């Protein structure tokens, strides 16, 4: 990230100076209510539908909710979030947490090096993104519920952006634009947010939903594919979770827009691309290492997903050509 912007985001604010001097957090600065409802009107300039505010450090933030859509991006360090009835959620550097309207959570105390920024977004600002993404997947339904209905059925989506350089670069670009003294046009920001969410949809193996009902099965499968992509057997996974393979496929597709097989293929090909770029393994060795035993099938699938075969990909991306 631009060092000038990083220094600006890391600077200790007047509020944080008061906290370090022993003063408590002032909830009235954010909103009101027995369960604190943080108000977008208090935090958003009247002429804008999106703004940025560094997360307050040096004190735990009590349980609260928002009347807007919030996107928290961790620049450095980490934050620990507590949603009612859920396991603690830890965000590391590069991670993005998208929270719906009225979603309740509390945040543990952050230290000086735990720099997170809150993107405060009026729901209507996401109309364009919702139309682009559709509603046949978890991300699209999340946007639809928060834009049109204000539901909290899915309180948050967690994207491991630190594991995906393109998403991290785009997120940093948005943060820099919002933190710059010169205002960026709302049109550019809206397009950038739409592109960011489309990236998240493309790489759903990096997207984590809170376990709830059928989502537990989806989350479990995506984690299995993420960690054991070379050896996972989808039929055995379904059997071990006491569901049929068709039910597993239908549930995963409804939640993410992709079938389990498509998730597995994308994960394996992503790893193959990494091996082709970063190692001297032959294409055949790469094929076997990511979980395929048929090199012809691997070549065909790789070409279909990447627009070029593995040998061409290696030549373009590393300057090496290895059989």
C-alpha cells in the first residue's frame, strides 16, 4: 500500500488519544439504543454514499449493529469478531469482512499495529453490484437481502483476500481512493466495488460464510477442497456427511453458484498455475501433484479454464518451457 496512505490510516486519532489517556469509548459518537445501533447518517458525509473510517483501536468495541452495509478491510495485524452463537472470527491482513445491515457483533481490543478500515456503504450504492452478480449464489443473495429487504439471515461474508493478490490489490486501490484528500468520483468507486465483489464470486473457495443449517455442509466442503484438493473424493465426502451426492451438489450450487466439481477443478487448476510459475516440475508431475492421473484430461481442463495449455501458460508466465 502507498506509504503515505498507510501512515495516514495508522495515525492515532483524537478519539484514540483520549482512550489511551483513560477515557471510555463514547457510544453516542456512533449512534444510540440499548443495543448500540451505529448510524450511517452520523458517519457518512451527506453528499456521499460510501466513506472510509479507520477502526478504533486500544479498546474493545461492545456488541452493536449498523443501519448500513459495512465492509471491514484489514490493512495490517488482525481483529477478532464475535457474532452471537458463532465461533470467534479472526481477520488477518488482507482479509475482507462484509457485514449486513442489523448484523450484531462485538470486536476485541486492537493494538497499534492492528490497522483496519471500515467502508461505510449505503445499501443503494450496491444496486449495480447486485445486478451484475445476480441472486443465484450466496454473495448475490447477501446483497439482495441487504439492499432490498434488510434481512440478517446471513450476517457476514469473510473473504481471505490476503491469499488472492488481485483482490488485495483492488481492495487497496479502493482504500487509497477513499483515504485520499482529493475525492474520487462515486462512479469510479461504484465500479471498483462491483469489480471487487465479482472477484469474490469468481474465487468462492476463498469465501467463508457463517455455519448455519445447510451452510455448515457448504463451508465444510469448501474447507476440505481448500486443504485437501489433491486427494478429496466428493462421493466419499457426501457419504461421510450422511447426504447423497446429488443433494451435496444441489446445496453447494445453491449457496455458491458452482457445483462441488467446479470448485474442485478451480482449486486444482489454481494450484497447477502456481506450480507452473514457481517450480521446475514437469507438466506431467504438476498434473499428478494437484490430483489428476490423466494428463489429457488435465490439459483439456487447464486450457478450458485458462485459455491456453499448461506449457503455454508456463512460457508466458515464467519464460520457462518444460515438457
